[in-house]
C-alpha cells in the first residue's frame, strides 16, 4: 500500500496549489499528513527580534519579573522554524538563568543560521558564547558593540573578562563586527581557539578606536590571521592602518578588499599604506604561489579636490606600480619586473567625495577628472571607477 509519504513532492505541491484558496480543505489535508502543510508555513517565525529600545525599563522587567526568564526560552523552544535571531545584549537575564533554563534556551537556538547582536556590556559575550557554541548550523554572526556611555569601556574591562573554556563547533562563513574595537578581545577569545574562523568567507571589521585603543595591541590582527586562508571578501576600517606584517600575500584567495578611511585620515598616508600592502610579498613563496587572487579593490575616503591635489604625483605613480607591476606602459623605476603581481585585478574604486564644500554643479566632474589624470594606466585599461 502506498503511503502519502511515498507521493512525489510535485504531486503534493499540486494538491496544495489547488487548495490554496480553500482553507477548509487545506486544513484537512494538513491533518492527514504534514506533507500537505504549505511551504510558507515552514518560514513562519523563522526570524525573531528581541529588542530593548529603552534598556533601563527592559532590564527592570528582567529584574522584577522572573516569569519573563521562564517564558522567553520556552517560547523560543516552540518555534521549530527559528533560524535568525536579532537580540539586544542580555534579553534573557543570563545571570539569573538556572542550568536547566540555559539548556532549554540552548536547544531552542540550536537551529540558528544567523545571529545579530547589539551589545552594551562586554561580559554578555561570554553568555552568548555558551549558548551558541552548539549551533552547528550557525554561519553568520553580526555584532554591534556600543557602550551605554561614551568611553565607558576601558582596557580594565577587557582584562577582567573570562570566557567559558567549553569547546564549540562553530564554523562561520560571515563575521561582521562594528562599533567599539574592545569587543574584538572577547570575540577573538571565543571564536579563534575553536577554529570558528577557519571557514570564514566574508569578514567585516568596521570598528572604532578610541584614545586608549591606539596605545594597545591591535585586536584586529588575531582575527585576520585566523581567517586569512579562507577569506574571499574583507571590509576594513583603516583607522588605524594595519601593521606592516599583514599584506596581500597573507590572503591567498582574497577576491574583494573594501577599505574605509577614518574621518580625519590623510589620503596620502592611506595610499602609502595601500602601496605597501600590495607591494610586499612572501619571499618564501614561489612566483606561482605568490600570485594574488584579488579582483576588486575599493577605498572610501571622504575628500575634496583640494586635498587630492596635495597628494604628490609620485604617490599616484607608486599606486599604479604596486597594483599593475612594471609591464608595458607602467611608470619607470618600478620595483616589479616580469609578470603583473595581481593579474586578476579588474577594478579600483575610489569613493567618498565630500561635496559639502562644493560650490559649482560640476565640482564632482572636476574631482573625478583629477583622479583620472593621476592614474592614467588604470584609466586606459578601464579599471578605474570614481564615485
């Protein structure tokens, strides 16, 4: 005897399609077999947002209503389609959860593929680490870090953190971090030891450095080193510039590099860093192994034509040399000889024109032409984009 589960999916879809406007028959079919439940039902409550628009009342709710702690995990556990969670900081009262409640919550989150967190307290990274370490399907982690008061996170806050040593099984494909750079310390301590970044395809580090951060260790470095071998896309805030030992040779399969300059950054200094980044190679590598995979490079730098004119012509020439090598038509005196060091490079995009001081309608056209005049070989090859 043939059961409903043996029916071809096309036939099941056909039946569901016939009854799509007949709720009564559709309910009957669904009662006979879950195979007849419309596919749209599989996405109901797939995404859940737990917000705290006003953090103080939200925290007061957690402190004054222990029932909330019980309701939230048990409610999430009833959502079999849950794959995307957006949450603020400490929505479950982590410090009040019993081991049994934490276990229920961890099971409810086990099917997550995407998690977005807005953190206001550094210690919550440890709590989220304990919950998410068992999420084998989690591929995207987005973290925004924003202290509740300007500058309230200090180096002492970072030093006082402790993370659970429990091993995890995370293998991320995308990691996006923005806000205060101090969050990189607990994130790195959580993700790097378990190898969660060894499969990373996209890394976005749009973090801010405050005064005391410039004096300490650059917390971006460890994350970049852990993910370098698998990265295909990297977005990076260049304030400050990365240390000189990290170069294009560190990223063997990187396809796209998007750079965003600091608010007060000097264009000449950023171009010099890019030249150094693309000029240095690994002397231990053979010529074939040292060939980069980079296809797209972009620099978003808020500047004006006047600031553009202040950059020496030699710096623009050095940029073309670093990207194109010393092939035909490239500036004499280049340090490159032979094949182009970045043969797959297709576009260089310069964006971020500051039009706040523009007084003429054709100001951007003049700005764009100024850039093109300084990068003639890239223009000739159709590789330059000015936005």
